[in-house]
């Protein structure tokens, strides 16, 4: 098990320095990704999904501090990496696909130039002709029509869906061990989302690349991943194999989220989850979900729950499951 | 209670954003100093009577010393006193110009931006473009040359060449704000044009207007100094920075203090207002999410 | 849960007949055919879901009804009165009747004005009450959407996204409109917040007997809120039916493609998705509309006729209209909509 682990985040804590104090955004995040595994991080706006990813890539803004935690990538601590190592991490180890493909592509260069640039960065020794061949192959793999012509196109000549597919092709043009996709289909229509998601899944499966998929949509996570982390207010509240999570959700937040989603089978819309995400400058002590939780107990507002094992690798950060899977009344 | 706390909070945040750049604070201190010196000139200056038609040939052309900080000019007047008094004209110029130009230029820009795609827009913006094509100093020179040289007339001349910048600025802002959904919401509700222009659009154009104003104070002073340098501003014996530089230039290099100190004064004024302007821009910038 | 709808004797509120909205492009004689012949009826107390992807023309349809755009052709009848003009030529009284909630409350509330000022605009415009009465009414509106009354002194940025959308809803209701256009009112919000907004909208609809034209890209949401759903593609309605009927028996290949593309969270939902079709291709530009059926380039069941001839809207079952050649043969009545 141990040597198959690609990413291992332990107790990651991230604060942002702002006017009037600190925003305690990430509060002891644990995350583990095995080689070839597809992992989803699901949570709503402001839950810290993107901060987690930025920490992995070491692209946190200047006012961020990491007082605690380790991020091991292929056995090395990313937080301790410097210059050259970091360049290798971003240029060769981890690929990234962003939410907005329009912002991710430079409008003044052709698709070909941009993909070749990425390839050049990953394998500096090669020849221009090789780079070009690799770029065309990458576009072909992404099932993009007429790749030779596409190489000469500028981003504005493509639709949003095409641009995102180009970004995915670019990310996986060279061999990578990990692909991080941050809300890759949020700006796309549902039929295009379906195509893009299928593409990502096919490519990572073919290449054996690990995937971290950041999404606010439980449905997308269910279709795309093997393992799901549910994140709330800078903490991981629930982790389970995807099927297990959707068959047997345990954390009150996960339950609330699932109930909030309008179902294709009808049945109306529930009330949602009362309240809103806590103020990071002054987060509640104990469980960060406690103020919104309809099942909160006295202990919830006093002590932070650890991730308790609910059996079969299903973990829940909730005091109700403190005694090894049995709810403590 | 809650209100005063909120205001303190807001002021604190504004100061935090403003003061993150130390140079902005330097600019603020200098600007406050300049304004205080100008206001209190008769009190703080060693020889207030030197700011007028005063002659003391016995003490003419003295280099900087304890008694005459910046030295004396050919008439024996204290250059330090005259420089401080000259701040007044420079500031009056800047304030007068901006008070006229900002509302006028902004209003035209607002109207042109809101009525985009109409003939009114085309009319306003083409005139604006014509004025923008002429460098402000040259245009002001040409206008001044036709009028009697007074401070008021030079202000008028600068105004004529300055309003189009505000029209352009507000035009661009208004054009983009115009397509915001809150403007559409007001239109759907049936709100009047005046309401939409002044209540919905204008308040959202204020931040860049204030920033530009703060930065412009320095530039207007510079243009004013330029005009008085060629004799088209405040007339002697009232001190004007530009006039002092040009008069002193005749005696360069040996009586250097005649023009160097007023020139430094111009530089310091322009620089201080620009630093302050940068700070105001930082302060008014929307926080990034 | 479907919402009970009171049927009044004369229950037609809005009728749109063959509505077209073309926008000129830089090239002469070339138009963006955003809305290209849309017809539907909206009864009092109904929630009609107008569903489609970006570029389908659903928002343009809504904005033309609202008067933001002048229709290129066709008619809009509101309470039997022809209102096929732009806002500038509509009487003030009509603007009281038709209101809108925009997609993103972050951009639909003026950041420089307080909530109270924002809610006061429609009241002042329509001269509702005295100044003091308006203040009362603003407080009432805030209570209506279950927000604290002291919110009227706050600026939009000081409150949450869901609360902002509640304010936008309150503004839309300020003048007691009979028709409210909801333009993707929850698509910028998180699901837990969306649930609250939707509940509020449905509660208000019941209590105030409102009629909604609900623009959305989200079929799952429409399943739960709409009484009827019309699916739009490339400026035309391709299928329209009552909500249970549409989801139980989706007939147009595009509706099936949409349904099959939705990511769902349970096996029960999975089972309702059509299996015989998978999403391929992209919606063409409305500048370059394909000949025949607009959907034929993406349709796996296309026949030769599809690229040649535009299918007409047919009523295949009572109240279930489909625009597809595949369903043309053998259907009695050949009933064109309206």
C-alpha cells in the first residue's frame, strides 16, 4: 500500500494574512492519492478546495502561511522544495486543468505553439519536429478533429468546450503522474460537460495518471472518481469509496448536500442547509459544521472531531461516529 | 454605537490599504505639509513682505544662508518666502481647474457612455477626441496668448484642455457599467434616465475619478508652472513658481539658487501629489476575492 | 412534488406567437438568429421551464418578452394585449406587471447602493405610497423573503450570495407583478443555497399566485419546480410537455441527449436516464444555422429528410409537442402548436 501512494497530505494548515488578522482557511487537511487513482474533492464555494490544490502546486498567494503540515509527492515534501525541484514538479510531475479555459490559454499564440511550449518544458533535450509530432498526437488522443489544422488555430477560434479539451490535451501531452482538474466543466453546458468528463476519464485511465478532481458537483464526482473527499470550511468531513459514499453517506453535511440536490426522479426540493459557511477569521472551536448541524451535541462545539473509521475505509469527522462506526448518542 | 464602530472599521481598512505602500504615506505627509505651508504662509514665512513688490538692493543676490534659506533674488527678496507664497497660486490653480473640469467632463462622459450607439455619443466623443489630439500645454498656451495674462485666465485655458480626459475616463466606465444587470434591472422597473445616470451608473464611476483627480493635481500644477514660465500666469510681483524659474534662469549658473529652489519646489509638489494619488488608487481598488 | 395550480376560468396570462429575434452582425445581411419562431402559452399560476444550453435562445426569448429587445417578428400577448415592443415604448403600468430575477445577484444589485435604496427604486418609480409608506413596504418586502429588516441599511457586498438573491427576488416582487421571469436564478449559487432560494420562490409562487417563466439549463431542477417544460435548441422549441410526461417519456433526441448527460447522485436517477443516446458534437452558431432540423448534425437517428426539411411541431400525445421527423409518421392530427 505504502509505495503505491503518490500524494500524501498530512495535517495541512493554511492561513491567509489579511487586514485585522488571520483567515484560518485550511484546518488540518489529510488527503491521500494512490497511483492511478481518481480522487474527488467535493465542496461548496469557499470550502478550501482550491487552496488545497494551490498548496500542492506551491502557488499560494503571497499572504498565505503554512504553519503546519506536510505534502508528500512521490516521497518528497513539496513544502520544502526549492527552485529547480519546484520547476520539475510543475513542469513534469503535476499537470493542471483550470475552470476557465479561456484564461488558461494565451490569446496571442496558436494552439500548436502553446502545446509545444509545454512539451519543450517537460523534455528540454528534444527537437522541434518531435515536439510537433507529440503535440499533434496529444490533440489526436483528445479526440479533437483535424489536429493538424487545429495546431494553427488561435484560442478565440474555438468554442469553450474545444478550448477545455485543448487544455486537457496540453496537460497530458507529456507523461505526468498526476492531473489536477479544478472544476474543469463548471463553465460548460451539460452535454459538453459529459463529453469532456468522458475524455478526462479515458485519458487518465489509458495513461495511468492519477487524478484529483475538484468539483462542487456531487454528481460529477460520482461519475468520475474512485474515492471522494467531502470538504467543508477547510476540513475534510468525510472520505469514502465513491459507491460507498453515495450508498451510505454519514456526515450530516454530506447528507444535507445530497438532499439539497434536485433529483431527476422528482420529489421536490428540500430546505437546504441552514446558515452559512463560518467566518474564517473567527472559526467555531470544535467541529466547524456544528453551528449549522441539526444533530450537534455539546461536544461538537468544544472539540474538533478527528476522522473516525466507520468501517471499510469509510471515514467521518463527526462525533456521532467516534466509537468506531457506532453513533454515540 | 454600532455605526461609529463600523466607520472605524472602514477607516481602518482604508488606511491599511493606503499605507501598505510606504511611499503613499510619504506623499500624504508632504501634501499635508504643502497645504499647511500655503495656508499659513504669512505666519510661517520669515519675510512675508517679500512676497510683494519689495526691494532691498543691499541684500540682493545673496547665496543660501541661515538668514535667507534659499538665498535672495536680484531685488533682494527672500526666495524661500516667495516660494512658499507661490504654493498658493499653484494650489488655487489646481483646485480651480479640477473643480470646474471634473463635473463637466464627467457629466459629458456619463451621457455619452449611457447613450452609446446614438448620435449624441458620436457628437460628444468626436469633440472630445479633437481636444485630446492637442497637447494640453500647447492648447493652454495658445488660449492664454489670446487673453490677458492672469491667474484666472490661465486656469480657464487649462480647463479647456483638461475636461476631455475626464470625459474619456467616465465614458469608458459608463459604457461598461451600463451593461451591468443592475442597470437593466432599473430599466425593467421603469426608472427614469436621470435616475439611471446619476444613481445607478455614476456612483460606480467615482473610484477612478477620485484617483485621477489626486494624480492630476500634480500635473495641473506642472502645466500652470509651464504657463507662468513663459509669462502667462500670475503676474509679478506676485510670486509664481514658473516665473521664478524663468527669471532665475537668466542668471544661471552663478546665481543658481534663483531658479533651482523654485524648480525643486515644483518637483516636490508634483511628486507628492502623485504619490498620494497612487495611495488613493490602492485604497479605492476593490479587494480581490 | 408538483405544485397545485389553481385553474381560473380565463387562465391565459402570456402568449408568444412565432416570436423571432435576429441580431445584426458585422457582415451585411447576416444575422444571429437567436430566437427563430418560438410559440408558447403561459397560464396563470403556472411555472413554465424554458430549458436549453447556451446559444439556445432561451434568455433572448425571456428578454424579448421583458422588452429589453424589440422582437424582429411575431407577437407577445400579455393578458390579451399586444406588447410586442421594447421597454421604451411600453407603458409604465405594464412594467409593474412583468418583472425579472437575474442570474447573478453579484451583478444585479448595484454595489454602491444600500439594500433599502435598491428595493426603493421600483416603489419610487411607480409612485407607490408616501416616503414613509415606502419605508414600511421595504421592511415588508424583506420580511417576505425572510431577511432581517435591518438589512436595508447594508450594502450588497456585506451579505451572502443567497441573501443577495433573496433581495433580488424581493425587488422583483416590489410592484406586485403577475409574471416573473426567473433567468437562471440559482445557477451562480451553491446547491445548499439553491435549495433555499427555490423553496422561497415556490412558496411565494403559491402564496402570491405568481406565474413564472423559469429559464434554466438544469433539467433536474425543472423536474422539481416546473409544471411544464419546453426544451429549446438553436432558437426553437424542440419539445414541450407537462413535467411528468416529459421526464417519463422524452421523445426528441435532443431532450434525450440532455437527460443522458446529467450527472446524478443515485442509482434510482441513473435508471431514469435514456440509454440509447450519448452526447456528441456541439451546438452550431446561430449565425450559421444548419438546413432542415437544427439538431440533425448531432443526431444519431438522422435521416436524409432531416438535413433537407425542417420538421414541424406536432402534438404526439395530448399536450406533448415534439418537433422531429422521426415522430411525424403515423401521428394523427398533424396538429401544429397554436
